[in-house]
C-alpha cells in the first residue's frame, strides 16, 4: 500500500509547484487510473480538470471516483485524442496540459498545441532520461507553436528513481 501511495499519488503531485495557473483549466491526456490529474485536483482545488481516457473501463472508473469524491469542476471524456483533435470543441481551451508518460514527447507537443491557449503550458512527466525524445522534439517546436521552457529533475521521497518534468509553453499567436 505504501508503494502505491508513493509511486502514484505522491509522484502525481511532483508537477504542482510548476503550474503557471493553479486556478486554470487543466487537461490530463491518457489519464488511466486518474494519475496525475485527480491527486493534482485534490491538492490544488482551484483547478478545473478534464480527464481524457479512451478506455471505457478506465473512464467509467474515473467517473466513479469523481462522483465518490464529489470533485466539482472535473469532467471525464472517453475519447481518443485523435478524435478530439479532429473537432474544434476543445481547441485552445486549456491553460495547462499534463501527461504522465502516456505519449512520446513529439506527439505530445503536436497535441498540446491544439488544446492549449496561447501562453498555455505543457507539463510532461517523463522517466530519468528523456534526452532522445527531447532532441526529436526540437525539430518540431516551431511548427507546433511551442517553446521549451524548463526541464526539472525531481525525486519523490521513498523512490529511488528520478523523474524529469519537462515544460513547454505555447507561443502567443
């Protein structure tokens, strides 16, 4: 049980200090079991959270958790990201996009530019050595309208491995 708390819940909170808009709209792509979105929303109650998960089973679980915890301002969307980006309903609506190792960084950059407002922030939670993905990303930043902002090494108490928090911002256009 302690390992679950550390590896999932505490790890989900590592990006909290880096949020530009703790009172803004955050979209969590590939939410899975609700990490990092739900722990972040509990710790930062001003966030308006949208959880995106394509799996029916996982999205049903997320909806159940949101109802059980009575989390206002949380929406669960069961849809593939590709289908969401084909429409315009969510284009440019979010202050922050977060993903916890659900996508390769180049794909995440392209997707983030669709969902984020100008000046919006992408927070990618990656493993200890994302250098190759970051190098691949450099080639598409301008075309995606994104700008590298920071890469922070974080260590969750009780976990031996290091995590990298990589931050990009959508360019004002």
